[in-house]
C-alpha cells in the first residue's frame, strides 16, 4: 500500500471524487500493475471452490461461533486486509468500505439504508483474518453445483483444475434448490 502525505486527512487519497481514473478503466481484469495478484487469486478460487468445499464451509461457519464483535469493530478489522482479487484496490478494505458508502451517499443522499449496505458489503471478508484463504472469501463469486457460466471472471483460463468442471452431474444449467433439510438439483 502506498500512503501519500496529504496533510491532516489521508483519506483524501481514497475518496471517490479524487480518483484519477475514468470509469471505463475500473474493473480491468486484462492488464494493470495488480494483474498477477488478481489472476492468481481467481485461479486458486476457481480451482478449489467446489460444491463440496462450499457445503463444508456452510457447516463450519453457519453457527456463528468463531468470534463476536460489533459491526464497527468488524469494519475496523478490515484495516488488516487488502483484497487480493480487486484490480482497483491496493489499500485496506476498511478504506474501501468507507469509499463505497461515501460514493453511494453522494449519488443517493436520500437512501441511508443503501449507504449502510455500501459500508458493510465486504464485512464477510474478515473470515480471512480467522484462517480462511482470501480466495475463499473475496472476489466475484459464482454459483456452485451447476455449469460455470461464461460471465465468470477469468472463466476461460482458470477452471480446468476444478473437480466440479469434470463432474458430469454438475455440467448442466441446473440451479441448486435448498429446502429445510435437503439440497436437491432441479
């Protein structure tokens, strides 16, 4: 992370209205100084994130017994995390949370609920601070248990080692349906 000395308010470097990029330059997954880091994160995600992996993680995390903290403590804990999947961000995720909320506030000042959603949208990434690899909790997610869609980031170059890619039962455009006690493919 590069921190600029901008005087008493270093957050100026991360405010949406201070960005030096055009909108078209964001979300570039084809080149850039962070490309290798981003590609490697997605390669790991697309290799290891399978239906079985997700089911195991649901069992492991759904009971919410790993830690307890306030929402503000959760956001502040993101000071220790730089999202390796984001081609536009090379600073702590807590900055990104406030940056997102501020951008939403500017465009939608009447929607305080939306500003709150922008602030907390990445809080789940703190799981990386409790032992989960980043590839399991960051990035553009994708459905498991069905055919991997062409719209997935790096779809054509990162799924060849995913066991679900070779599972014929999962190679169709089925959707997973959850009921209270069972998981079924419809």
